[in-house]
C-alpha cells in the first residue's frame, strides 16, 4: 500500500498547482494524455536455499513519465520513460536496502478502458514491455556494511552479483479517477517479469548476535509495482470555477496535513 509521505504530498501539490495555471482550450475530443507518477516495488521471490535465515522480499522505488495516444474512446497506446531503484536487504535497512540497484529505460504498451468516458471511475487493463539500459551483465562486488534494522549496530560483509534484465514483460490493471474535466488521479498495479536478470547476494555477519551467520538472496527480478500518478488529457477542457475551488481545497488539505 502506498502511504502519503511528505515527499508525495509535495509532488501532488506541485503537480496540481501546475495544472491549475494551464491554459484552457475548446471542447475537442481528447487525442492524447500525459501522465507522471511514482510508486513502490516489491520483489516477488527469494529462491536462496542456503544460509542460516530466510530473507523476506526486497523493495524499491519507481518513477515514470508516460504519454497515451487514443486510438478510440476506450483503447490507448502508451509509452514513456521509467526509472526503478531496487534495494537489497530491505529488512536490514532504514531505506529500501543496504545496496541499491538502478534501472532506466522506456516502456511501451496498450490499455483498454471499460466504462463510458463520462463516468468518474475509469478502470482499465493492459500490457506493457519495459526496457532497461543500466547494470546489464554481471555487476560483482563486495563491501562492508552497517546493519540498520533487525540487528542494528551489527557489521557485515556483503557480496553481490547483480544482473538487471534488459527486458521485462508486464500485465497491468488500474483505475483513473476524474478530478475534473481533463485531469485524473491514476492508481496502477502491474507485475513486471524480468527476462534473464537476477539479484544474488550473501550477507555475512562479522559481529553482533548473528556473528558468523549468513543471509542469502537469489531473486529472479520478478516484481510487482503499485503506483500513483496524475494525468492530463489534451486538448485541455475549460475548468469551471467550482472545479478550481475544489482543486484549491485539495491542495490546502494536503499542505495542512503536512504541517500537522
């Protein structure tokens, strides 16, 4: 589940303010859409069979900017730029991991919407292909780390062998919620099945209560992602005074909750 952290609130507030000052156009049928958002990633499986303790699934972050081109009122082609940051040993870190692995590439796919376009809620299904140009091949190394969670204050030796997938296949579902005429809040869930990539690591404890013990990771780079974003349709439709007032109330509520 995505929690509205202070950082997320700032992003949403900034995006809404930008949308509020956009110029207005006529009532033409929408032709394309621009969307931006962020989300959380969780690795689906750790296949490591050795070691002294099972390690839970690792987590990460995802950020994207994408565009939709509408072939019809219900079918759209989609593509954009995607950045992922995966963490190793998330449960032993205060952040997403004791080591972070970056992926960057483009996505391409299609989405199909079910409900009439005037409905506020617009669920959809789709499929995408994700490419990646970072950390291809085996990235092998070792480092001394400080454990931050689980056994805080302990030290360990981290050996890793990371190979990010150049290609991932992804079925996805989601829902767009119309905030007003041309702007929607988007919630998406997708499974990303990496081809050929893997995250392998061994963490050997050198002191503390786990001295001499080892925790292993062997992840196939299959992951799920839940993301939250804002989308604007073009040509942009005029925004009524009531809609603008509602938008400013949302911005005020986000800022007020942050302050409290």
